[in-house]
């Protein structure tokens, strides 16, 4: 059976790795695309986890490039409030699948981490254009995080992830798209509790009680590379290096590693593209 936590991580991973990065020059793209994205990777179970899992996933990959409503790699569904060549403000929805605690030694016997959704505003500002196809972006998403087991919905807190990223839309004149970004994750106490708190019923000889603290969650260095194989097919590769040194909850028994990493490769097949196009 597929590891549930990998399914959660892979959903985020594939959406990020399949970025349709906006090139320095505008180009005509289909208004609507329908496709499938699939990949394999080795992903940490949760932030600062002591275990990772290797597995694969495939899922539908719709894209809609409307003036206001959008569905793309920046969010499952978003409303673009302000958009110009160098600035974008939107309200977006993203999500991730559940985590089975029985697959992780540190969380064994604890409640699973449910399906999660993130909703909130995101700012993207191009602070520099280095060349014809290259730019440097500053991104600031602020998300309210919710979890659900489909019988109820719980608000889990807030997450801020400022990021600065270098993007190149035609790397080595190959048509490849590259993104190298570094970000910091800051979460409030409610969300940190969801990952790191240990309540009395779940205390064991190897797992002491712990009350989570809000603050710094970690930093991420992410490299994404997307290479077109044809008009309808692309291959992507991704690598993450996650540092949790100095995180607010280093003392939690669920906090196991200061440094974690993930890597993967996948394929995107767009089997339908609308005849109507937009200038992106």
C-alpha cells in the first residue's frame, strides 16, 4: 500500500516541480489544458522528521489561464487580484493529502495528520531582470491552514513562507526552465502544535510530553528543472535541502533531524489543449 505521507508530500512536490515559469518574453499558451502528472521521489515524512519514504504517485493536472480565475502550479484555484509584468497579488488555494502516523516511528500510535488545505494571499514581485530569459522574484504567501478527515474541518493555524528565487526560462538555450529558490517557513503555535505537540495520552518511555511553540519552522533550498520533450510532454526534476537548525521546536521528541533532503523526477503529459490561447 502506498505510504500516505508520501502521497501528501508528492502532491505538493509535483505541483511545485511542474511550474509553468513565466518567461521574460510573453508567449501564446492555451487557455485550458488537461493532463496527468506523475513522479517518483524520496521525501521526508514531515518537517525535521527522522524518516523519509520512497514511492510514486500520479494525479490529474488541469491548468486554466483566465484573467482572474486561475488553476496552475501556483495554486489549485486562485483569484488574481493584481497582475503586471513585475508584480502579482492573488488569493489562492492549495492542498495536501493525509499522513499515516503508523508509517513513522516517532509518531507511532499518535493521530494521523489529516488532509490539509492552505488559503490566503500571495505577493510575487520581480525585483531584477538579469538577462533576456532570467529574473529574480520575491514571493510572500500568507496562508491559513485547515485540516479535514471529511467529517469535520479544523483550523490549524497560519504559515508564512517568504522566498527569493532565480528563474531562467530558456536555460542553455535548450527550452529548459530552471528555478533556484531559498525560503524560510514561519508558523504560529497552532500549526507547530499539529506537527510537534505530544499530549499526555501519547506519552511513552521514548516520547515525553511536549507543548509546541510558534516561530521559525525551517529553511528550504529548492532546485527545479523542467525540460520539454515535445509540445505536450515535459520531464521535471527537483531537489530540496531543508535546514531546521534553530527551529522553535527543536526540543520536541517528534523533532528528529536538523537537516533533511528530498529529490525526485517525473513526467507531465498534457493530452488536451484548448484552441483558444492567451498571451502569458
